[in-house]
């Protein structure tokens, strides 16, 4: 039996809804991040809103100072905004809604 190493981030898509005009999608995702993980600076093709279910996560969004979000906190990240995340020794579980634009999708 071969054991594979566990990825630092596990994403489970709970629901995906294509909005009526076909140019936007809303995606509900359960995100679980392993303890002591960090992401490189990155961005997403849509607005993100989230709610911390367990643990804590630190985001540095664009050029703002890093901010810690704990269990019960919500956050948002604007469209195409660079950000970095850091997770401490307890890991984090959060619920995230992404709104992705398909603005350049051929009709």
C-alpha cells in the first residue's frame, strides 16, 4: 500500500450555482488548512467571502497589514486582489463563497 502525503489545503465544493446570465458562478467551498501552513501571494478570479468555523487564519490582503480571523469571524477579499494566508498550529476550517466572473466566456 502506498501512502501519499497530505496536501496542506483540502477544498470540498459543496455547491456550485451558475447564475442566470451565464456570466457568473457562485461556488460554496469547505476549506480545511493543515497546521502551520502558508500560501504564496496569489489571487482569485472573483470575489471571496468566508466564515471561520474552527481555528484561526491570518490574511494579508493587498498592501494592508496582516489581520487575524478567528472562529466566528467573517472576511472578504475583493476581485483579483493579491493576498497571502498563514495558519497557526491548530489549522483552520472555513466556509468560503466564491463569486467567479465568466465575463469573457464566448456566447
